[in-house]
C-alpha cells in the first residue's frame, strides 16, 4: 500500500471514530426515541465504513461479505424501528 493511501485510510478511520463517538453521545442523551434510533442507524453505518476502510488498508476482500450482511440487517432493523415508532407495533 502506498504511503498516501495509508495516510488517507488513517484519516478516514479517525473521522469514523469521531462520528461513532457523536452517535454514542446522541444515543445516550437523545431526548426522543427517534433520535436514538437515527443514532443507532448511523452507528451501524459507521461500523460498516470501518470494516470497508480496514479491508482496503489490509488489501483484503475477506470481510466484504460481512459488509453486505450488516448492511441488510441494519436496513431491516431501521425499518422495523421506524415502523414501531410510527405505529407502536412492528407487524
């Protein structure tokens, strides 16, 4: 890996860490359940981003299948939480 790409990957991981901290703060302090749900969805996306950046940094495609699964589970979870907050029930 080139030094420039390593520097960019480190910067991306740092930005994702700051974003994760902000999401955790919003999950803990958020005044409404909708705020906590959005923060949880954003935290799931940050986790997916961290996996992608680490795969690029390690020059490995081993965990990209896990990214697909986490993306699907995160979307379905967000849809279920949104439906629960709207109607009071999931089904």
